C-alpha cells in the first residue's frame, strides 16, 4: 500500500501523519472489520477523543479496503458544525459563561452545535445509491465554506471520521469503531504535542472531559473497540479500563 496515495478526510487543510503504530492498529481493526462488510453499502465511523489517530486510522482502513477492491470514501465530520471553528469556539465560551458546565454539556456535540441533519441526509443518500452527493467543506474563515459534488458511483463503504460519529444524533452507521484513549493518555498526548510543554487551558480541559464523558456513554454501541496500545477490547474490558 502506497502511503502517499491514501484516501484521506475531506476537511480543507486536513493532513495526516502515518506512523508505525497507526499501521499496526489499522491492521488489527481490519482483521475484524473485513468480515463485517457484507452489504451493498456500508457506513463505518471511526470515533474517539483528541489525538487518538482518527484521521490516520480512517485513511489506512480506506486504503486497505481499496486494495481489496472495495471502493471507500473518508468523510470528515468536522466539516459540519453550524459555525466556523473561530465562531464555534466563541459560542462555546458564551454558552459556558451564561449557563456553566451543564449548559456547555447541553451544547457540545448536539444539534445546537452541529448539522447532524445534513450528515444524516448524506448517509441516507449514500445508502440509497446516489451516484453524486453534495458534501460540505469548512475551513477556518467564512470564505472557506463551500460544497463539492462527489462521485460515489464506485464507493461501497463510507467512512465517517469524527469524534461524534457514534453519537445518538447520527443515523445509519453500521459499524462504529471506537479508538479509545483514557483521560490520562489523552492528557499525556496533548502535553507531548505542545512543544513548549504547556498544558491546556482549564476551559479546553473541561471541553475534552465533556467529550470523553459522551464517548463513554456512546461506547456500548461500538462494534469494534481498540485501546491506545492497539489491543481489541470487549465492552466490559473497556468499562474496566476507563474505571481504573
């Protein structure tokens, strides 16, 4: 598989950095995933918290599928907030200032923040076999917002790469794949990623905590769960790991 020619997410400016641990984890997932893909049109989601490798794993899985003659498209859920990132960050802070943590919980990852209806329309169009589907592109500024008509005529699998891919607001996902990361692993990853060693602000930390809580509540729906170290987990093993 040529890593330079992998399909990847469709968010403007999206970049992936494939490392060996991503490849090994994708191989482990694919061994379980491949037998599950039996229908004419299958929708996967690759979900998980910050820095867990969603983009890289989704791209590798798409590449593995295509090597096996199964056309796949990687769709980035991060294109579908109602507001561009700058304005959404401001809205999050405004919601918190007005209503505290509970109000922020009621905003994050809900239809107040995200166009779930549009995501569901795309999934429905894919499953009914539409050959061309209009997909949203969202960059960092108001000018970087447009739609592309994408050819799905040779695609059998749609991979939704997104923190919220396993949300109850999303309809039509056949195989949710959860890339797990404990809060401690997430914190350590973000510390390493910051070159100056700085930790996140208290507000960003709270947002990540809320996202983690929502991922935990949704985890029971996942068909495949894999730890950050690359081990397949049952739901009971996942619960124990997260409780520990």
